[in-house]
């Protein structure tokens, strides 16, 4: 019997993944040239499906990298001359900040304890920061920043660029890309695909900044996958270097499947499953919410404190062919993480809750 993965990434494969993978193999997509018309058609199709699913306007390019972590570096090198600003409330938002430090930018941060979220009104953006870096969904701590707060943050800092990490939430968040300059994700989370592809959504303001840094300032924007080079190739639905062709194809097909369901329905299903999980954790004798404020709780990665060591919970669930994640970093032994992605059905969530209830006795 197959296991069901409620892990935050790599995660459960989307139900149609195997079917699409077989088609990719039958069509020998692993062997085609990334300069061929066949590849251009795949790239274009995937972009069109993502535009529909996530309401991405034509002003934004959809670019491919090796991972979302690579996009951290590309964004910082191409969009920051001197100063970046980061909202930090978990391990991954902290890593984004640390990338900026390692690139020798003047990196500011506003930091909250693990498990606490940000509201717009409390954010203080430094005057000279060029880029505001926000994590919509902090995978490590199960904290989210609400989309209206992100939009307000950009509108009140309109002359600065804003970058939004949607790695473990896309396509759930309803971002307004007429406001957001750039966002990025990787496919091994909510899109239910194997790791190995990062997606960078980026507008012309970011491109203009990169071109200015490249032409007029003594700043390197990188030799590999610089934004101007990626954008130039994107206009022909090509990539500078040979990409993960099969993964781009699979992403387009899964996005098409999600479009058949409809973005609003996907969001509602996510909300419905979250409500079940959240209610259970709130009322459980064996678990409690790791994020105190309900408005800050992630809809896609639910984190709970455990009464017994998390390893015992994980081992118990494995006997029922269910796999969940441990807490992150220092919370490895005292928390569990449950991914609520589209690949997992409400019936599977019900079954998981049923197994977790057995641990209350």
C-alpha cells in the first residue's frame, strides 16, 4: 500500500503526476533541444497555464531556475545595489537575509520569535532599502503573512521593489501582481512534483534595475542566469542554459489540471482542509497550535506542538502509511508539520486526523 505524504516538501505527488510523466517519457522530452520549437511550445504552454492559475499579467516574465533558493541569490544580485530589508520569523526567511549578508549587501532585518507573524502596521522599512523581502508562508514555523498586508506594505513603499517568497504556498495565495514586483516558488511543494525546478515571476521594474546595475554601476549581477539574460531568452520562450525540460512540462500539465478545477475552488478546498486540521489541533489533548494568533497560521503548512516526542507521532502514523514532518531545527522533537497541499484530498486529511486522535488516549 502506498504511503500518503503530508510532508512540506518533497511532498505528495499530484494525482496526475504519473500519467503526465509517462507521456513525457513516451514523447522523449528528456532528449529534445531547448532551442527547438517543441521546447518553446512547452515553455509557452506552462507560462500560459500559470498566468491563468495565478493571475499573472503580461507585464511579468515567468522564468525557470534550478531551485527557489537560487532565486534568492538572483533577486538580490539583480535588484539590490546596496541595501535590502527582510522580514524574518523562521529559518527560511532568515536564510534569505543571510544570502544578502553573504553577497555583501547592507542587509536590514526586522525579526520576530519563531512562530510569530507580521502585520502591516508594525513593519518599519528602512529609508534606503531598495528591496523589501517578505515570506508569505514560512515553511519552518507555519506562519503566514496575509496578502492584504503584503499589498499595503508595497503601496506604502511604492518606490521600493518587493519580493515575495511563495515557495510553500503557491498557487494558494491571491497576490495582486499589479502591485507585487517579484515572487518565486519551487515545484516540490504545493504543485506536487519532484524537486529540481524553481519558478521566478518578475516584472519590468526589476529588469530595469538589473540593467542599470549592469550598465552604470560597479556591481556584478551574476554570470549565470542574470535577469537580463533570462528575460532576453524568455521573449522567445527559451532559457540561457539547458533547463529541466521534463519538469517544466510536468508543471504546465499540473497547472492545467488545477485550472480545470479552478483557482477559487483550489483555494476553498485548501481552506476547508485547513479548518479541519486547525480545529483538531486547537481542541486536541495531545497537540496544540504552534502559532498563537489564528490570523498568522499558515493554511498550507500546519505546525503543532506535541505532548510526546514528535518521533513517536511520526512512527505511529507510518504504521498507517501516513508520513508527516517533524518540527524544524530546534523544534524537531517538540513539533510536527503537516502539509495541506492540493495533492492531498479532504478524505485523506480526515483519515490523518482519525489516526492522530488515537494518540490522545
